[in-house]
C-alpha cells in the first residue's frame, strides 16, 4: 500500500472539478497542492516536489502535453502523472502515454475508487522504482570504491566494465581501459599472459563456479604488481551452461609477496652470516700462515715467482673475506623525513657530468604528491646513484636511463629502466663475491635498501632491463597517508556509467 502522507498535485483549470478532487484526496489522507494551468503546475512541481500529479490535458497557458514534455526534459526523477481528461480520442491517449503518463482516466470521474486504485498503483510503482534506483546506486558506489579491481569481460575477451580502482592498481583511468582494445590482457605481465589468457578463454564446465590464479600485472609506469585473479563465469540468460561473459576480481598481494621475500632473504642473510663468520675464522688462520711462509720465502729468494703468486692470491682472498664481512654488517641508518623525488633528482644532478661525457640522457616520470619517507636520505642517494651509474655504463653512447616513481599501497617504488644487452649472471649482481669497483656498488645498495625495510630487484625481458627499489611508507598497522587525487576523468566515467545503468 502507498504511504497516505504522499503529496498529490492537482492541475485542473475547472475550479469545481479541482475542488472535488482536492476534497476527496484530503479526506483519503493525502496532502494536496493545486494549480490552475500548466505553467503554474510546473512551478509547483519545482517548489513542492509532489509524489504524483493528476493532470488535465486541456489547460490554459500550457496544456497537459506541454507539461508532460517539460517534465521529460527536466530529467532527474519527475513525479508520475495520471492524466484525467475529457479527451476521448485514442490518438490523444496514446500520445500522453508516449510522453510519459503513468495512467489515464476519463473525465468526469465516475468512481473515486477507480481513481484511488490508480493512484495507489502509480505510487507503489514509483516507490519500487526508487528503491531499485537506490539499490543500483549503492551497488555501483560500492563496486567503484572497493579496494580491489572488479571487471567484466565479454564473450570476445574485451572489457565491458571495470571499476575505478584500476587507476590505483595499474595507473590507468577507466576511460583508458574501456576504450583500448585488448587492454586487460595487455596489462598482464608478459611472462604470465599466455597462462592468464588460457584461463579466461578455456571453456568452463557447467559445475565450475570460479577459477583463481596467482599472476602479475604491469603498472602504467612499468612496476610489477603481484595479484590473485579470480574469474567467475556468467551464464547467458535462458541458456544454461553457455558462458556470456567473465566477471572477476583482481586482489593486490604485492605487500604479501614482498614481505615473504623479505623474510626469506633475512633468513638467508642470517644463515649466510653465521656460515661466513665461521668460514672466515677457519680460513684466516691458515691464510696468515701461508702468507707468512710466502713472505719469508720471498725474502730469501727475491726472484722466486711462486712466492709472489702466493702473496697476490692471499691478498685477494683476504679482500673477499673483508667484502663479505662488510656486506653482512648492519648498516648504520640515520633516518629523517625526505622526498624520494628530490633524492632521484639529486642523484641525476650528481651524475650529469658522466652522462654528458658519454652522451647519455635521463628521462624522469616522478609521481607528484608522493608522501615523504622516513629514511636515511644520504644512503638512499648513494643507492640511486649506484643503480643509475650501473645502468648508464651498460648503455651504448647516446642511450637513455628512465626513472619513474609511484605509490603502491604501503610502499613507494622507484624504477630505474634502461635498454642494454643481456646482463651476464644477473643472479650475482647483488652478491659481494665478484671483483671490480662497479659490482661492489650493487651489493652495498642491496644491503642498504634491505636495512631500510625495503627490497631491491633486477629484471630483464629482452633488451629492457630495470632495477626496482621498493620502500615502506610505514610499519604494518600504521595509518596510511592519504592517496593523491584521482583524475577528473574517472568522475565523468562514473556519471556516464551510472546514467547508463539507470536506463
């Protein structure tokens, strides 16, 4: 039943008919407002926001058809209109319904019970319609603001829907994602793309509810995002077992993966430290004895070549032991608030003379509005300098180093990318066993970043190589700094899609 407190507008130029309708409505429990012509009726609609309108078609100033047309042009949620008119031509009735009338009653009204039923019906329909629109709006807002990626792929694998978390997770607006053909699979990491494509395209069995796969995505700035992809088949209406689309979610697990990697690395370093300390102790004693013997032998026989070789190898082995000890020794950090963008800029300024001498250029894409980090800026500058210098030395003359920063959940990323020939033995880049000044900078950089609670990784796909520095914004449980504002384009996308869903 409709709420009897509903407000009804009566638009009727005949005062006797208008009064009769108003008295019956008031006696039935409705609130009543009146207007004697179409233009006055529109003004009352704007001011009073009635729940329904009883409208005569033959009105002075602006007739009923003009009122219906004006209400349709206003957009929004106009009140439902019951036309009450003496016009009995079927063409007028059809025209009124086409212009948005909810019901039509012949005048004079011979039964107020008939009017009561019609009014109850349109108010009930309007109540249900508003409830549906409200539910759609709530659902839309909920999906748009979930802290995970929600998507729908059509039968051809193209995006039919994606929520605005795609900007937070992957750096793309919804407009970009929805208009670029093949966007979804193009964002999957190249090494995982074939596996994810097979998962999405393979026929789902009738009893299969969903599939979950761990994979990687690529952020707009090139950073790697670890994620769980859950794909859910949506059946075609009326055709059981035939999949019309794939609905799914992407959950960001980068923090978990990095934490697991950090824990594993810490355990490895502890074990390596204990073993190295014991090995160094066991090696140094015979090493000193051998070196002492070689010194005495060289003193007696200055021309003896074997003694010189023994001394040189003893010094080299001692140097390796010292480098391992330095690598495993905790770094003395002096943290304070600092800007990652400022540090990256300072490192490039420091290396500018080297770049100029070799014709190397630097390209930066530093995200604005990143929160400041509480770290040791001097040591982090040393890290960035070592990474950029390594990249520059592997470039051919006239090459380019690209620096990009971004925020990802509780971490900020700095990527140092460059194009170069395959780096030999990349797994040994961060270990202290290789000789040479260039290689010694990376193990120290790795150790510094680890002591800051972050991670340093190297990846290379074909000629494209990159170092990724990940640094924490705070400890787990700390409140996150507010993210930067999203582009205005997302709001326009939201409005357009909300309008489309309402239709």
